[in-house]
């Protein structure tokens, strides 16, 4: 009888896990000189994170469950603001963090009236 109970226990289907994914931020702004954006991934399954621009790196890029993630943003040498998206995927779920980086401010020029 004990052997039959063990066999019956092995045949029970495992519970399906309903995937869950969330980020504690969906937007962030970074100064032109660069920096880092830290955010938290809340998940109950494996996930991946990737940036759509090469001036943003993500660490870690994979995980299982909850984790703190850092997106490092390189300096913006142009005067134009720019935007990148960090996409986190888990199973069929997707969440996005949009990072906006300010453009480099032009150096101010002091005009001396004697030069005119």
C-alpha cells in the first residue's frame, strides 16, 4: 500500500504558476553627463532585461524572481535630448522603463563689450 501511495503522489499534476511581472518605475530622467537608474523587478518566473540603445547597459540582464536592476547611461555629448527603453520580459509579459536623457548644454560665452 505504501508503494501505491508513493506512485499516486508522483502522478499528481504540478500546480501551474501564473506568471507575474512588475517594475517599480516606468520613467526616469538622467542628466547629460550620464548616470544610473536603479529599479526593481518583481516577478515569480524567469525574466530578461534589455535596452534598445547602445548608450544604456543593464545589469543584471536576467533573473528569477525579484531583483534590483541598474541601467547605466553614458554621457550625452550632443545638445539633443534622447530616449531609450529598457524592456523586461517574463513569459508572455512585458514591462518597459523609458529613460530620457537631457542634451548637453552649450558652454556659455561671455561677450566683452570692449571687443566690439
